[in-house]
C-alpha cells in the first residue's frame, strides 16, 4: 500500500512571471508539488500564450483570492493589424484579412470609446460556459457561438508605440473579466482593418507587480523547501489595497471563533469588505457596522 505524500501547512503568495506555453493551472500544479502544499490557487487566469504576473495563493491566502480577482489589472499587448483570427490571437486560424493600416492618430482617437463601463463580447475561444460547457470546447467542435456581451470597467486604454506598419503596442488597465483579445478584435473592426493580439503580458494585478515576481524557470531551479519559503510573500501583501482595522490581543480569540469585536475605526464605509489585524498579522476578512467588526473569512494562522 502506498502512503500519501505529507502536505505542508504553508500560507502566503508566490508571484510568478508566467511564460508562454503553459496554462495557469499548470503553474499552480508546479507550485503545489514544489511546496507539497495542501491548498493552492491562482488569482486570475492568463491564457496559455499570455505571460506576466500570475499571483499564486497558498494555504490561508486562498481565502483572499476573490478580493484580489476583483481588483484592477494592467496589461501590455501588441496588436497586429490586417488579420482577424478565430481565436482573436496569434494561435488561431486567419479568417479575414485587409490591406488597410490605421494611422496613429486614428488609433489614439478611437481609444476613449473603450474606457469607462463598456460592453464587451468574450472571444469564442474562452472559458465562458454555455449551458454548462466551456465556449472553447464548443468552438473547437465547430459549433456556431453567439456569446452575450458583458459589462467591463476600463480605467485606461493607452497607445504606447507604433512598432511598424502592422503592429502597435497598447496598455489596458481594467477590472475583473476583461478580455484583451476582444479589445484588439473590436479595434480592428472599428478601424476597418481587422486585428488580433500578437502577444500579451500582464504587468500588474492589484497589489502584485512584475518587478516583485519570479520567473517560472528560476522557481523550478529552487529545490530546498527552506529556500522556497523565502520566496513567499505574506498574506498581508495581498490585502494592502483593502481597508483594515486593528484589534487587541484579547480579541484574537473572539476573531478565531468567528465572533464580532468592537473596533474604534469609523472611517470604513458600512458593510464594505475590510480586514482585521493584530501586531501586523491578518486575522480575518469581514465588514464593519455600528463600530463592530464582523468576520466572514477567518484566517487560521
């Protein structure tokens, strides 16, 4: 009889600079095996060919993933003009072509249309579920899809550089659920030239930045658990964009048992998600109402 491999109780974040050619789930599996961790998850999927910031949560940090996913994210991406593909990126088959090439001023003038709250239709090759089936599975089987448009908040869409006649670099900063491929596709339609994403890199996601990440190759080269632990960022790093309240050591037991405590802060909007800490350590996420903190997710650390 084979014995199960012992799992380690490890809490915190690993920020990976994901390379192209691997799924986000594939990265999670690598991290899980390396740490022999009980619980591991990621805060926002990147397509297999996309690169950049992929926050990986371990242990109790997984409880904070929904709040990280709700935060603003930013991407650098290259648009190729003159070709539309069935996947809206370079991995797909070309389905339309054009000899038209937009001028820089035409591109810049169009970008404000894509800021604020917009309606965006996801790519057919996406993880959106249609009657319980992933859209990309239906698309691969030849099904004709007409996905519903979804609301997306775009903080900024900025023209960065014209690489050559066929390519331009842009930066998208947006909320949860944004598809860069859809932005490129729709720009191509509006500019009457067709377009798709040539490459895409996420440069930050909420509090996590590319400069604080580690490449997957460098991570794979670390073998000792003690060295791996040095790469961990604390749970509190992922919460730094959320408001917080503090408590005394005498209240720690109440929080651990899911009971509310009295707090002095009156600056947090009622029922707005926040977190409570003691001596710098995060104890729980919850809400404040009538000078009391009500825990909703207790961090058992």
